[in-house]
């Protein structure tokens, strides 16, 4: 979702394809808001301030749902919805089955990436990425300087050697360097 505001109005946009105006519904109760489309909740939260419930307007396009929420008290809101800790006190929460453990998913993806058997360029890229990622600042500087100055023909990790002079272009034996 995305939102913007003026002193008197908050506009909330939820990107959702295939919504129809007759299937969308906005429910508000004090500061709680729920937007549904075909009985699917597409936005749910506790607003940072109160709105005029009778003046809410709903606009539906083929790719998004836009809700205009006139503020009860003019002014700027720091956030559209209250932070998670405050929202949980209100009793509005998603079922445990719908929550995702993003840390676990990220670790699984990293593990799969590490274990994947790569060949050719992908294996070389992984090796250089690991060398660069595990290196100290001097090694990173040496790699960047040697690669840039040589037009991609030299890659060095020795900063004490590379820092003293300009890195010469050294194409592979079977090739010739031409400057364009």
C-alpha cells in the first residue's frame, strides 16, 4: 500500500488487480479500518488519527483501490497506521497461519543459494562475490582500483602493490586490447 496526506485528508492506495467497485468495501470503527475485495482483506490496520466515517470515498480502477479519508482533526500524521505493538492491543491481528517468518525464509533462501551447484560464469561470480564480501577495506580498494584502471583485465587483492602505480591493461594471451 501507499499513502499521502494533506492537513485535512489522507489518501490510501492499495495496488490490487481485478477489483470491482461492487466487490470492494471499506469498514471503519473509530480508528480501525479494513478494506476488503471479494471477501479478501487487502488492508487492515489502526489509523494514527480519527476520520470522518460518513465522508469516506472509494475509487476502484483495474489495478488499484483508492480510499480518501477526511481527517476529523486537521493536521499531519506521522504514520498512516499505529506501530505493531499499539495495534496488537486493539485485538486486530491476523491468524497465525497467515503470518510468515521472513527471517527463516531468508536463511533458507541463502542456504539453498550456497548449496546450489553452479558452473561456468555463475560459479566464478559466486567466488568473486565471496572474496569481495569477506575481504577487508584494503582488499576491496585493491580489487576496485585494479579492475577499473585495467578495463576489467586485471583483478588484484594486494593494495600495497596496486596503490603505488596505475594498473596496466593485460588482456588474455589470445586477445588484443583496443581502446575505443
